């Protein structure tokens, strides 16, 4: 990569801080902020076809994965609850109205076109008409893409 400051190039490391908001299953990319910092390293790029979980992928316009960041699902359908009774273990309860935001930092790669969000959890189950309680208990299948956003709006790439 020959661009100054890009991953592996001369100059300070470049990355992009992405801020997302969500209400229910609707996720929006609300901010793309260039930052001079080292992005977290990529998780393995191959072998995720049948994996479960939540992750973000930075991709080219041809859907080639350049960077994968596996993370805890920020769109949780349930939360951990701690009882004041020391005899009772931690348990999970469903969340009613889900909303919030989350931020990730990805490398600023010159060939990057868009970012995709993949999950084997609730967004896919909810799309099939399950209640949040049922979705939280539903067996998860392999992760599938449920949202994508252009990394560079000036390029017109990506798309929801």
C-alpha cells in the first residue's frame, strides 16, 4: 500500500472510527471519523463460513474481506442480572426496548469499500418474527450479513 499513512505505509498509522446507533433491529452508521492510531489486528480472514457469533468485516467492492473484527454482540436481546442473594447465580433477562450505540475502529485501507455486520444471533431470528425472549433462547445458525455501510460516502460504494 503506497498511500502515506495507510496500514503499513510511512507516517502515522491511519484508521477510521465508526459509530453506529441502533433501535430494535435497525442499525445506522452515524459517524466515520479518521483517526491516527493503530486499529485492532484482524481476526482470521478464512474459515468463517459456518461460524457463529458477531463480527464486522471491512470489504472491497468485490466483497473480498480485508479485515475481520470479532466482537461481543452489541445488539443484545438480554442482559446479565446479579442477585443480592449470594446463593443465586447470575442470570439473564430479556431487554424490552433495545437501543444504544457502539463504536469500532478499523484500519483505513485504500482498497476498502464498505463495512458489513454479520451475526448468528437476534437480528436474523427477529427477522423471522420471533419475540425477543424467543430469539434470545433460539439456537443460532451460521452468521449472516444483516447490514452494510459504505466506508467512503464519496465513492458511493457499499449500500444497505
